């Protein structure tokens, strides 16, 4: 099975608002998902500059192109597990 | 215990960003909307209801504006009014950690408790080993008499089912000097005489109830509303705290409003040289032990809590001191702002005439975010004065001692030892070394475990930051070959 690509935005805004902490996934990922994910730190995806949003909803993380707003470590891990489950069903 | 990856930290950063934005947009005209924006109606409350969440947020905003929630005299004072008052300040408020009493959940007094995993076994080692006869058996299960229990933990150690747990009070557990205690209502209070401003309580409170006065607005005002020249002095731990290269951060900060940016690692090089010279001199005159002095939380702890160690503390000044001295020699009229990972530096700055303000990396980050600056997109710009490898390694545990050792070389017999983290155990250890002697002769003491890269004002993960710092050290030239 292909690995899941997790892109963590490392623009200053996302990094300061919590992406820095989500990078813990690179060091100590939960055992069940550790060998099933590729973590990539990406440059600013410009999502924070979306003026339609009332306020910045960062940090932004994508899990196989699914966008997570106001991402936290917990939210990202849950999303990864969801995507993995869906992949197994297919 | 410090809790990484948690909502309370994340919220603190958001508040700082909102406050900085509010200043930049319209000088706090809409500041009273911040708690509502951060806790909109449709969201699930984290406390009993969104109204309490918002009330707590207001107090946290107050701290971000530089006020202590303890000082509140009128509950109806609006954030806008606090903001306007903050802009009238001409010098920083003294550093102070403080508990927001409505946010403090008054955790139950730390205690041992028997859980339902107890099987009421035949051996009953808990009862047999309890020195105070505090354990009896009720309905086939162990029961601890709270009046007799002295919290020694023997029962917890011997239970074969691990059925006896210890429920700690996180802030009290984290405080190495016993400065935070309960009042008669169970709420925590900080004794400012005892507090060493290390920030461990702030990092460990699961309710985000502990705040400290920020100086962010004072600095923003100086940059935007006055003609003063504002100089940022970046602590050596800055490497890895922001995405992008350190050289890009220099131009990012200039864009944000600083007139000049200098590395405190330059001052750390001076500290290394002076501390090495002091060490050689002390050993030659027959002294047996010297400890480092650059960690302000340790320095204060030595003054207040471990007087035995005081005679052994190095008289060399901190990297911040030497850097600020350089800055003020060049331009005595400028405003020197130390930017670092440390809360205790604010207290140190109060006694340093050359340091005007202290920001954390988190506050610096909030200023960058609110100003819409992406470090990664800024042009690289070199520092005016370059630092050496020695000064650059100060933020890592073992780094200060390592730097001093490299300069002492074979001029004296030097045996370094590091005290990594100022825990209660390590405070006892320091007392023992001071009174009974130590087999090593250079003690490096750092209050934060892992070094300054784990400080309460940091943004990046300590592990990751350590890698960046190590890479930066490797690129630096050797001061001993200068």
C-alpha cells in the first residue's frame, strides 16, 4: 500500500500557531501509523492569506490532499487513521 | 511535567497574535471582540460554558497586554481600556507570573488513592509496609485514612496490581522551589518572594491558568509610534525557532520594525572567555568548585533557595549582559530588546540597566504573524558581528560547560558536570555538592531540561531545535583558535 503523504505547512504563521508542535509526528509518531506516513514540511501554502475567512484558520496540514484547518497533533493523527481505514476498505 | 502538544499553549500563542493584530489594525478599538472571536458561539466549550471560556480569555488577553490579572480593580474595565493604558506605559512592568483564579480548577490536594483495581489480596503489602498504619480494609478493598497518610508512597510502590495511584497537582509538582501553593479555597497562589520565574508552572498547568505579563505591546509601540532606534538581541536558542535561515530572520525582523538585529551568541563568546579565565584563576588559588551563572532562574534560586552554593557561583556576567553592553556602547540612546526562550530573563533585565525589554520567541512570532511576514520569503542578511561555535552552543545542555572547557584547555585541571534541569532532586544535589564537596569542579546548571531550547518561550520542538543549533555550531569558527 502507498504511504500517506502528510504535508505540514511551515510558513511562519502556521509554524508559530502550532505546526511546530505537529512536527512531533516526525520524531515520535504513534506506532500504528509510523511506517505508513511520509511527512513533508512544505513552504507557505498561502491558505492563511485567504481574505474570505474571518480570521486565519491555521495551522494547515493536508493528509493525502484532505485539508485540516486549525490542525493539532490529535486532529492530524485522527485524520491519518481515518484515511488508512478508508484505504483498507477499498 | 511539561506537556508538549497541548491546547493551552496553542491558545496562548493565538491570543498574542490577536493582541498584536488589534494594536496594528486600530490600536485596540475592537479588542473586546478577541475573546468572542477565539471562542465563537458555535464551538464546544472547553470549560463549563463559552462564557467562562471567554472570561478566562479576557484575563489571558490582559496578561498579553502587560497586566497581571491579580491587579484587576474593576471587572468592567474593557480590553480596549487596558490596551490604551498599555500604550501609556513608558517602562516595562516588573516580571511576574500569576494565577488567574477563575481559571484555576483548584485541583485536589496531591494524594495517594486506591483505585478499583485493588483486589483486596491476601498478602496486603500496602498495609504491611505503611509506616503510619493508615491503611485499613473496607468492603474487601484497601482504604487510605487521609488523616494518617503522610504521602510517602510506600503503598504505591509495593502494590502488585499497581492499584494505588498518585494524583499530583501539576503546577506544585513542576515548581522546583515550592513557590506555588493552595489557599483555603484550594486555588493556587504564587509567592513572588520565592518564585524564580522559571515558568515551569505555566508550562505544566493543564487549565492554562498561569500567565505572565508580556512586554510585547511596549515593544510594538516603540517600533511603530516613536522615532527610537530599537535593537533586537537574539538569544542563541533562536536558531531553529522559525522556519527559514537565521539570516532570513534578520531581514524579517527589520521588516517588522527593528532597526538592528544582533546575536546574543556574540555576548556568549565573551562570557565563555571570562568564565574560562575566572575558572583558571579560582583553581589556581585553591578553590574546589565553580558553577556557571548564565541561567537566571538558577542564579535566583542560588540566591534565595540554595545559599550554600552562592560562594561557588561564577561572577562572570551573562551573554545578555555583554551583548546589551555592546549595543549601548554603540548607541546609548537606542532601545535594547532581548528576544529569547526564557521568562526569568525578564527578572534579570530589571537589574540590568542596558536591557530595556525582554520578549519571548513566542511573542516575537506573534509580531511576525500579525505583521504578515513570512521569514522563509525574506532576503538573507548577515549579522554585523559574527559569533563563534562556543557562544552558539550555549542553549544546549552541556554547551556552556563545553565552551568553557574548550578555552581552559590544559591551563587547569577541569572536570565538568552538567545539572540538566532544576528539579527538586537537583536542588538537593546542589546543596550536597556545596556542603559535602563534588568530585567534579565545573558545574553547569540549566533550569530547563535539555537547555534553553526547552524554555517556556520557545516555539519549535526541543529535539528539532537542538538539531538546528548543533548544525549552526558546526558552521561556527573555533574561539580557542582565534
